[in-house]
């Protein structure tokens, strides 16, 4: 039996034993389209935009036609619009290891990074404005926007911004450090950073730990409460499948909530939102993270999307994620001629997120051809192919096919 046949057979066996395989039918994956990539293809870009859960279109139809169309303003109470940010936050909470009452949904990831970082500096400054802590550390390999926001937050709070890699954080911490902004998973390479030990190091230095969970929430256990994370943010359109531009979320640890001073106070986070008072008085709890009127249509689409997680263990998702990425790397090693690609993703499970990044020549052209053949990943300049593995709907047969098509595509280009 050829190597291709052996791996194909094993993929079938792994799919047959997969306890999460049945969840795939809760997603819209095999749409009819003129584009080959949309017809029974392999979707490995859930780390950029998750697939559409099948329950969302019907829910949105109800929100638009009945809740908005018929009930109109009554829906703020009768349809639960007003409480959606906290209610949906409580649905996300178990996926990131948080108790209820600590996550509020709304605004973009960028806006929430700004709230969290400025709020973090204010937490250590205290009521008397202690300026001995005047430095913010930021992940030097971060997604660019996090760096931009961190720079703005530093200017606003009178701090110095210091970019360092996550590995350099323990040695960079000092009595000057106010806050540290880190990514749980590196968006380019898929490297998983050590949240427990880095958070402990930040706390030992007397600073505040702020984590960006965009590439980890819904793919692996996070343990926010267990590891004492202070503040965290994340998007919902990747592994949480909330849809393009779906609202992000902000986590504020419970014992910090009464001291969290948001730089964006709004009427939705006021203790008396309908009191219309000229002076601001913050609400209690995670509601302090709210600002203005919630974006109801995308908010309720996200709520419907999160129903696919009912009864799903994040530990089972993590186990399958590691098995999928292990199998993909094995198939790539078997099918792709040596030297044509280089994996940037760590082999060690404790250092790997839920994606595989491969470096190769003409990566942009290679990804274009892969997409034309129905294998959808994405390309990051200058030379990185990214493949995201969403365990709720990606199977082992998908993985084997993706590696095989990659090898064939590289062979065609070489020829």
C-alpha cells in the first residue's frame, strides 16, 4: 500500500473514532458556488474567520423580522437586548476558564485592548496617581494593532512603551512595570505562550497582566480564573464562529472590578444608565466594560453561534486540535519533498496553538493555487502559509487532503 493510501486510510479511521465529528453538521460548509473553494472544500482558515453555524441565519431572521420589525423598541426588554452583553459574556466564560459575571461582550478587540491597558495602568497607579510604575511592556511579535493601541495607551497614561518578546518578559520586568500586554498564541507562527508562568512573573513584579486571547479562545483551555489573569480581551469571529466583525469581549477579574477605571465611560456602563446624569458613576461588576449601545444584530448572531458549544468540552477540543495538527505535520512530511516547506509552528504540544504555519517560496502564489483547488488557508507576508484547524468542523480526512493538494501544488509549480 502506498504512503498516500496508508495515510488516507488512517484519516478515515481517525474520523470514525472522533467524538466531535457529529458537530460538523451544525455548520454550513458545503455551499453551492461557482468557486471551487466553496464547494465541498477544505476550510482551514477558521483562525481568521470561523465557518457559519447553521442556526445563525434563522435566528437573525427572527431578530430582524420579529424582534426589530414587530416589537421594535420593546425588544430592549422583551427580547433581552439590554442584557445581551453580559448574558453572552457568561456563555463565553467557560470556554476561557472564567466564572460568570466577569466578561462583557461589545466593541472591537482594539477598543477592548485600549480599555484594558489604560485600565491596567490606572489599577497600579491607585487613587493618588503613583507614577513610579511608568512602563508598559508589549509583545514585540504582536498583531500590529495591539502594538498601535499599546503605544497610544502609553502616551495617554504618561508611560514608556517597551516592546519585548514573551520569552524576554521575565527579565524585562521591574519596579517600573505597570502593565504587560501579551498574546496567548502568536498569530503568525501558532506558538502558544506560557500564560500561567508569565502571569505569575508579572504579578511577582507587582504589575498587571493583560492577555489577548484572539487565537486561543475556542481552540484550547485558557484558565483565566485558575491562573489569576487580571484582564483579557478577545475576538469572537475566529474559533468562536461569531461572524465577520462580531463583537469582542473584555474580561475583568472579579476582585478588580470595583477598581477598574475604564478610559471610555459611557451611558451603558453608568450605575444609572437611564438617569442621564451629568456626572459619571460606574456600574458594579463587569458592566464597567460597556460603553455605548450594543450592536444587537451581530451580538445576537454571536449568541446563536455559541450554541454549537452546548455540551462540548474545551479539553476534548484541545485534544482533537493537537491530533489534527500532529497529523497534518505528518502528512506534510510524507507528501511534500524535503526542503520545500519549513514549519514555523513548535512541535511540542505545550507550545502549539491550533494552527500550523509553513514557510515556503512564493507563499502568496501557492496559497492562491490551493484556494483555487478548494483548500482554503491564508498567506502572511513575506513567505508564510497559515492553516487553522477548528476541531468542531475540521476532520482528519480534510487534513490529509490539504497536505496532499499542497504537495501536488508545489510539484506543479516546480515542474
